[in-house]
C-alpha cells in the first residue's frame, strides 16, 4: 500500500493546469468529486427551471383543453418533485459530511 502511495505522489500530467498540477491521486480524486457534485447539482437546477418553464408555457397555451392542462400540471409537479429529491440528497450528503467528518463533496466551505 505504501508503494502505491509513493507512486501516486510522483505521477504528474504536464497538460493539467497549474493549480492542480501538484496534486497526488487522493487530492485529485477529491477535487474531481467536488467538481462532479457541483456540475450535477447545477444540471439538476437547470433541468428544474426548464421543466417548470415548459410546463408553465404549456399551461398558458392550453386554451382550456383539459388534457393539455393536466399534462402541463404533471410536468410542473414532476419538476418540483425532482427538486425536492435533489434537496433531500443535498442535505443527506451534508449530514454524512458533518456526522462522520468526511469531506465527500468538498462542501466544508459552507456554514
């Protein structure tokens, strides 16, 4: 195990930008998890906004058609359901970080 640690500390990719050029494998994977979590939550927020906006547009342009209104309402409710699931996931990860002292997603900067 010590050999793997020594090897991982010597691997350097010259194509990587300088702020993370000196990272070892553990630091790089931690930073990669942070970036992936931020991208995931950003993507989910954008998807929520798009679903609510499209559902609202469909609702406005339904012209009183009961089936179109129901489809638009379902789309908006699915967007809010997804948002609630993502918020629960966010708070579960925060709880795991604080209870076990694991900085899994690099969110130690949040109060």
